[in-house]
């Protein structure tokens, strides 16, 4: 399990920012596919899936008052944090990220739809602060002045 999470995180980091071209208004339309199981916004309540307010930046498997699969709890314990980079492969094919998840959604095939849903979810994650980029090898080896 831990190896899967590490592999997904590496792929996500190499892929770069997933939501750079995302359109939250288009994402709201695509998100209608998610509404049977998830809710967002003021007054949202857990359904078959958890509320997705503040999902971006949250450790996987940790939303309050929701009973997650042990696989998703374990993925979060192993370090899976929902960021635009980790949400992209999850939204494409959840069972590739956490094989034993109880989420039955097959995934979104189009990258534009994924980017748009991430942009939409970011509008409900006001506390998310992207991690600062790691310093380049050149910058870290330069002598201090």
C-alpha cells in the first residue's frame, strides 16, 4: 500500500500543477457527476461520500464524521494529502491510486474535466496553501553571500 502511495505521489509531482488551466465554472458542470455521492458548499452533509469542502490540502481519509475504507485511511496515514497534483490521478481512476477504496466511481477520462473539477474544488478549499517549490540544485549549492 505504501509503495502505491509513494508511486502516485512521485507521478503527481513529476506531472506538475494539475489545475493551472482549470476553469471552476466548467468544473461545476462536470461536478454534477459527483453530486450523487458528494456535496460541497454551505450546509453540505456527508452522503455516500464525504463532504468535499476543504478537501484540497486535507490528508486522505480524515474528513470528520465519515466512515472511510481502511485502504483510504491507510493511504492518508502513509502521507497521501489531497493537492491538485494528487487529486488528478484520483479523479482519473480512483482504484489506481487506492486499489481497495470503496469509492465506486470509474473516473474522468478527459484531462480538461479533471483540471476543471480541481479548479472547482479549490473554490471550496480557501485554507489551501500550495507547498513552496523546492529549491533547485543550483540554488542550494550556490555559496552564501
